[in-house]
């Protein structure tokens, strides 16, 4: 993966830019709105890069095998922007949240941008259970074992109905993005119990989002269970 190398290179690049002593460079990187502008630029570059990706070209290595160079440049630019935000005094939480949210969208929403189908085929089965509950208002354990623990599927049926969707399948493509955004709140609480410096907290949040490639954040009970686990852990630590 290119991401760890980029993560190491971004602070060095920032230090190099500052060492140039060019007044224009110094003026930009020290401007209070520089991280926001750079973050938006990285997001736009990411979307432009993904527009050229054909889902049929994806190999066994996954989407990373067909990402153009512009996508990695966008990630590096976002990393550089986050470094700029972390060095600001005082720290602006909303700016940091903007960067983390953008990172989550770029990493976990990439497959949704290039393909409308859910990433995992098992999501269709989960949708089927949710739709059965939505139509009948009951469960059928004799049909499928999934009906023996219907809490998550009943919740999905409820959310789909409230959102006005004719099927819960419309929730599946964006489920990884939504779940990773949900993880942020308890994660920040957990990290704040272990770190004194607020910058350390946000670096921890960044690396969590950057490396949380466990494939368990799709439309599935385990994704919600992991969120509840983080909430319980946060409550215990606080």
C-alpha cells in the first residue's frame, strides 16, 4: 500500500516547504484557511481521479490496483493538509473533523463512487431479512437462522422506511462511510482518556481511519456491534 509511505512523507514535505523560506509558501501554509482550502482541493482531485476508474478493470488486488496516480496525489495532499491543521494554534476541532470526514469518504466511499452495487454480496442477504421484517412485521426462524437475532435487521427496516426507500439496498453502498463516521465519537472519547496532548488524540483518530481495513463495516450486524463495543469501552474508561 502507498498510504503508510505517504503518511511518513507528508510531515517531511511540510517541513521542507517551511524551510524554503519563500514568503508566498510561508504565507499560504500559515494562513488559517489553508487546511480547509487544501482539503477541498484534495477531495475534488480524488473525485476527478475516480471518474476515470472502470469497475470492470478491478483485479484480485481490489480497487487499489486500478486507482490512477491522481488518487494517490489527492491522499497525499489531504495528509499534508491535515498536518497543516495539526500545527495550528489553537487547534480547530471542526477543521480536523472536516479532514477526518473527508478521509473516511475518500477511503470507504470510493467503491460507492465507482459502483452503485454494494461491496459485499452478503449485504443482499441482510437486506432480504430486513425486507421480510418490514413486509410482515415478524420474523421466521425456520426460514433463515438470521431471524434468530433480528435486532439489527429490524433497525435497518425501520431506517429504510423512515428514509422513504422502497428497499434497504439503498442503504448498503454508504454503510461503510456511515459506520466509520459513527465510530469517531466513542473513539475520540477513548483516545482522550489515554492522551494528554489533543494533537495525539487526532493523530490516533487519523491512523484508525487510515488502517481500519477489516472489511467488517458494511451493512452487517458486526459493524453495529463494533460501534456499540466502542461506546461501552468509552463509558467504562470515562
